[in-house]
C-alpha cells in the first residue's frame, strides 16, 4: 500500500479509519449504524435460494481538523452489512450495494467482479444499487473508493456464494468437494458425469451464509471476466432513450415544482406577497420559514406561478472575484508568520505563489428529485452520490424517522462530486407534502450554476531550496482554502512541511473530482519545473533524481516514453511539459505538447499522454475512458473555466457564458495503462484529472518562456490542432 | 397563445392538449412521455434536447409548441426499428461512447442529422457539426469513433 493512503474499510478484526478531507465542506460526519438482520426477510422479499451476507467494520467517520470521532456503542466494534447477494431458482444472481452509478461504470465493473468470483455469466448478474430500503448502508460514492472497497467486498461475497454452491453440490452429488468445479453458472464434477446449474442447486433452499475473512479469491492474473473490457451493462437503454433518469420519472398525479430563489447569496427576505400565485388555478404555493416554492401541473404553469410572486430581497454586499485571493489570505487561519526567519542555506531558494479559481461541476443532468408521500412514508428518487446521507437530511428536515424515508438513486447523469447533498430532495418533498401529490423538481441550469456548491478556490505558497547538483533540500507548502488532497510531497526531501489553512470562502464550496489534488498538483508540479529551470536541468531528469517511489517512477517513464519526451528545444513556439503525482492509490504522469505564441497570445494544446497505474485493472477500456474523461474535463479547469461573481451573484452562470470543454477542445490523446495484477485494485475516477493543468503550464513555459501560475491558465481561449 | 391539439411524432399523428407557449421539449417529455430527449440548459447551448423537425436537427428547448405546426418530429425513440437498434445506436455501444449517458440521445440525433446531410464526413466536419453538443463526462473521442463507425454502417446498409 503506498504511503499516503488514509482510508481503508476492512473486515472483521481490521482497524478502520475513514478520514474525511477538510475540503469536503458539504458533508456531515456519518452516524454509525448497527444493522440487525432479520434473515427471514431476505427470503420473503427475494424468494427461496441462497443468500450470502458480508459484514464489514462500520465506517467510523471522523471530521478532519479535530472533530470528535463518533463511535458505536460500548466496547465492541460495531459492524454493519456491507453487501449481500442472492442466487435464485431462476438463475438470476442479485447483488445489493449502496453504491451509486453516476457514469463511472461501476454497474459494469462490480458485476464483472461478481461474475469472476462466482464463475457465472456476466449477463446473469443483476445489481440492485442505491436504494435505502433494499441495499446496505453506504457512506457515499466518492473518494475513488468503489473499486478498492466495494469491488473487494463483492468479490468476497461472490466467492463465499461459490463455496456455498460447491457445498450444496457435494451433498447432492454425494461426491467429495474436491472433485467439483464451479464454471459458467454450473457446478460440474471432475468426471463430468454430474452437473447442476446454480439455480437448480438453490431450489427449495433457504440458505444463509456469512462471508468469512479467509474465503479464497481468484488472483487477478487468472481473471477471465474481470480484467476484460466488458461492454456497459444496460447500454442499450441509454442509446435508445429508454433509461429513466430522476428527471424522467413519472408518478401518478405528479406535479412540477419550482423554488423561489433569492436575488443573490445571503440576501434576506424583505417583502413577500404570494396572493396572486395562490389565486392561480391548479397551483400550490408553499411558504415555510425561508422556503418559498410552487407546484403545478406543468412546468410552464409552475414558472408563471413563480413569476406571479411579488418579492423584495434585501441584499447583503459581498466581494467580487477581483478581491478573492486577498480575501482568502486575510481570513486564513494559522498562516505562517511572514517574517519567520528561514534557516540560512547556500542552496538556491525559490518562493512562489499559485492561485486556483472556483469552478462549477455543471453535470449535464441538473440536480432533480421526485418526492412522494404515502401516509407517513416518504419516497424520494434523486440523483445523489449519497443516498443514505440524503435520507438523514430528509428525516431531519421533516422531523421523521429514517425508517419512514426511502431514497432511490436511478443511474444518474453525472455528479463529479457535486451531488452529495439533498437540496432538491428536500425541496421536492416539502412541496409534495403541501400539495398532497408527488412532485418532481428539476433545477434549471441557472440554478445549478448559482445554488450548488463550487470547487474551492485557493492559494498555494511554496518555498523550496535545491542544491546545484539537483537535490531538493527544502519543501514548504501552504495551501489556503482548497484543501489537503494531494498535498503530500512525493519527492524525497528532508525538510518538508505541508500545511492546510482554512479560510473564509465567499462562495458555497465542496467536493469536486480529485478535490484539492488539482490545486496541489498544479502548484507543486509547476514549482518543480521552476526549480529544474533554475538549474537548467531537464524537468523529467530532475523529477527522477528526487523520486524514489518505484510506482511513480514507472508511470513517469511510461508517459515519457509513449510521449517521446525530448530535452532538446523543439521548433519555434513548441514546448513539452510534464507533471506527475500519486493520490488515492493511483499513480499518474501526464505529458503535454503545446504551441504557444507570445506575439499572438494563442495557445494550442496539440497532444496529451497520460500514464496511470492503480493496481490490478478490472476493466481496461472503461478505465481508459475514465482517464480520458478526466483529462478532457480537466482541460476546462486548466485552461478557461472560472466562476465570475460579484456582490452575491454568479455573473457567468450559463453555458453561453461559462465555457466547458467541447469536441474541438480535445487534443490527440493517448492513455497508457500500467496494469499491476500483483497489487490490489485502487480507484481511478479522480486522480487522472490532476496532472493536466501543470503539464500544460509547463509546456507553455517551454514553448514561450511565459510561466503561468494561476488557474485557469488562458481564459481568453484555446485553439486545438491535431498534431 | 392558442392550444395545440395534434403533433406528428415519430411517424404518427399524436393527440394532445397543451398551451402553445410550452416548449416542445417539455411537451415531448412531460405530456407525451417521450423522455429520451433531455433538458440540459434551456438555451440551446448543450444539445441534449436535440430532435429532428422535418429532418433538421433542432434544439427543442427553445422551440415553442405553437410554432411546430405540421412539421414531422423525430425523437430518439423514433430511431431504429422495433426491437432493433439503428446502426448509429449500435455504433455508440460498440465504441463505448457513453459514460453517464445523459448527452447520448442528443449526440445521436445530432450525428444522425449530420450523416443525412453528409454520409461521409471528415473528422473536422464531424467536430464542427457536433461542437454544439456538450458531454461533461468528456467522452468526445469515443463519440467521434462512434460517428465514424455509424457512418460506415449506414453506408453499408444502403
């Protein structure tokens, strides 16, 4: 396990710590559950068959920064159900997990993991995901944890199911267990004289097994289903428009809801008159504390009802993005004393500051919820990455028990870390309760830009020292506001200090893909490049000189080789840049080639190579997709994305004003996978985004001599030309 | 605006009763339950709402129901014959050209319209034609591959 791993969810007997990074401002610490299992319930709901239960150590969530740990009862370690699996007489294998599918294709990779261990056909595996009534508790789908944790849980569960089936067959066949193999959904005796399908074996059974720690798993080198590029499960539903996202759902008698938003952040209500809206036929108006909303039979009527509300807001003056970084510094906690004396050194010193703007997640499906009350029970369909967290939010908002709340997450139109909280769910439920009918509430794109949380802005100050022979001797990094992910220095330096300082953010902020890794990798890898430039050393050679971690060296070399990294000066205005880092069990190196013309000011990214290693690869094509997606999405934050705000309003809160990467922005790209079948699988949904900004900044410097230390790098535009 | 009581959708006339000021997007999704066409921005910037009006790719989020008239509407649900995928849809699956899938309907409809006009487009022409469609999961290169594959398959089918 590489140094820097901060969280593991283990099995009985293993210690568990889940550190929540401070930049996950939107999360509350999750409570610990003790799950009392009524085994008979499974068969009532699922039918006869074999059920395998996996218990895991309950995740003990600690708020970083000194919050108190919320522990379970008494002295015993609390456990909870992590996963369960049911094999039915009809040959279907149902797997239950609290994880959510938001486009990262875990519905496919988790099914592969199960199919592999169970030795069943992939199309027999049915994943039931993210339904708080049917699936086990899960902290949330974030942090790139699904592959290292849930895939492992499901592998163990499936392996235990396989063992149970072999036991059943041994009894039935009156054969020694060693004579039996599970293959392709059947158990076959070695002499091939006896065989039975899984379904046949489970007939009439109500067998429950609990997974033990020592259940044998197939080594990755032997994988036949996992490790292959299996196509996206249910893919046909998406290309035909059949799949129902939350915003596509229909319930009997359903109304459409809208919320009245304040004129600006922190504005307070002055005057309110809803009589005109209330007088409209078929409109329900709700005013409850600081919540004002309407529900109506169609979206146009709801919009008209909203317009009919007379409201005056009292603004609260706030800063604009021109003042942002000064503001973040001014309100920083624990910042180092500017006059702190540094130890004398004959080494070369470098002190630089780097800044990072707020950006928006802008998921293409805006947040949405469909809420329905049936007497006391509330059911909400919503696209969130934290169904159980949203269930808590709903229970709290309405003062009801969590047992009376059900949250279901249909496969969702992306999140990127932006859909952790339950605003839309609460809004829809509040309207539904008043209207006494189901309510669908879909945020408009403008609401998405204005009322969701942003990726934190930040400042990173780095002070370093390097010897003439290329050895880095000092590395002091201070991050203001953006966070701790990726803050650790991967290079071998004796005098290292990395600190995070909270500040006062004028904008609502929270998790975004890769968290502060983007900011910290950017600052670090540009600074490393600046040191190399001071020494007139090749940036790749300089990094390798100061790097011992073999897995990081391996991806650096893989990227450089695939890219054709050269030290020599290239043609006019042409430059190569490189960056690397490790986070969350993933090792990344990114190379970029740009054309940057000092005179015209134009910058074109012509080529990217990203090399990534995350242990044993479960689905190579999907992994490449995630990496390529990270790079292309990351181009936006690297080059031109930034939230502009003034006095409590977003000034560029629509796609016509806020530029996101499009077809024409994507350069020629190669993804190199380093597949380590000998190492446990880590997640890959985030870390690959963090290398693109520094690689491009470094390439721009190589091409033009201009050093860019702020994200976004070139907000005035990017042109791409195929190399 | 007067109410609209009939539309021509996916090859058939359809009865409805809606305010002419409604957007075509909303009526397709909320009244006719054709939810394959998606809302992404409401200002014709993202392409998720793309349908065909008389074969021309159109952003339904900015089209008033009342302005549609007798024009033939084709949505994603109207592509492909019953039970069988259109070659373009099959190409998207083959090239794994989707992740969360939310942009996919709009991508396929825009690509279909392009391939009707230009059965053999160059990469540059594809990029230019598709640049109005946003994919936030940034699967762009796979989508290009799918459109090339789909173009090939459509030519062979003729």
